[in-house]
C-alpha cells in the first residue's frame, strides 16, 4: 500500500511541474520536460479535452457503464494518453472510454501518460492505437486506414508496417469502403460480418449489393451462402450480351432525335428495352426551343 501512495504522490508532483507558470513545458527540450513527458501523472479531468481525431464515432453507453463499475471497484488500471496543448490544457490521444467512465463517476483526476505531439502525430497515434483495439467495427477500421493514407500520406505498405497487419489485410478492409453506404451501415450496426462485406464488394452494382444485402438480413444467410449468391449474380451478368453486341437501336434513336431537336441527345437502355432520354440545355432559351419542338407534334 505504501508503494501505491508513493506513486500517487509522484504523479501529483509531476502535475505541479506542468502547472508552473514560470517554467512552461511545451517541448521535449524544455527544463523538467524529461521528468514529465513519458511519465504518468494525476491530471485533473476538467483540463482534458476530447480528441477531434478520434476514429471511433460510436460509443456503447452500456459498455461505458460496465467499465465505470469496474473502475469503481478496481480503479483505472491503464492510464489514458494525453498531449500537452498549453498551460493547464491537454488533449486525449487515446483512452476516451476510460475518460468517459471516469467522468461518469465524477472523478476529479485521472492517471495520464503525457506526450508532446503535433496534430499529425496525434492523429497517427490515435488512429493506430484504436485500430489495435478489438471493438472497432470493420468500417471504422477501414476509415481509419483511409485517414492514415490520406492525412499522414502513407502508402499501403507503410500503413501495414505501422499497424502490424499484412498488406493484403489492409487492402481487404479498405475495399469495404466501396460498398453501398446502406451496406456499410449494416456492417457498423452488426447485421453483417467482415466476411459478408468481402463477398458483397465483389459486386460493382450497388443495386445488386442491396438486393443480396436484404436477403442476408431476411434469411440470416451465412457468409458461404452470401458468396454463392454473389457468384450467381456475377454469372447472370456475364451471360447478358453487352451493349456493344446489341443492335444499334439506341444509337440510331439518339441520332434521329439529335437531328430533330438540334441539340445533343443521349439515349440509354438495358437489354429489356427500358431506358431514358437525356437532352441537356444551356439556357432558358434552349429549354423553350426544346419544349416548342415537343409541342409542335401535338
């Protein structure tokens, strides 16, 4: 017990160093920075702001309550990580669930591991730390990978090294972002697994993805059953003659309408003969001319 009290006192002492207005610690080279940065201190919760780079967008409130009960009984076993912004100002890098649970218990302080990092380093630390956690859904992981590539300017090879995953694993997650947004939401809500998503992403048409997605939900299909449906859908598509092999009906129709309206006309249709006609115009005057031509046949 004596050791525990000594550690807590040390934490409070380091916190006092950070609050010293005459010796502001804002970089690793400042006086006393080596005593504070990289150490755990008891930090007032009200001085900590949440991390805007947090990749997790959904926090399970029931899980927060359970964590709070655990903290109430055992204390905070793993400190949160923060970066110093300014005097008496800190920002979470990781540990928002512990932070939220501690706030719900009205804790005044929380053990915190202090770092000095810029925005890019903070984003990278937050993303990588959260990716390593097991409770992120596949879409959150994919979005985190995408942010690391876009904002930190990493290649997929560099990213795989950062997160300790094979490049093929990273690529599989990122492919999920090609899924229809409704399907992505289904994965985030737990209706679909990673396996379901990997099967559906092989369909380029969103309509087909949604069609099979609805069957998965309605019939509680397994990943193997989903893969079978996807393969059947792809075979059906490959058996349909392409537009280039069809008679030039739509092309000829577009040419005839072009000559009649004196405007560019596009005619698109499917193998069943269903389709639509597009006549772009650049002004109200053009529109009036098109309407006049259409009405002239009444």
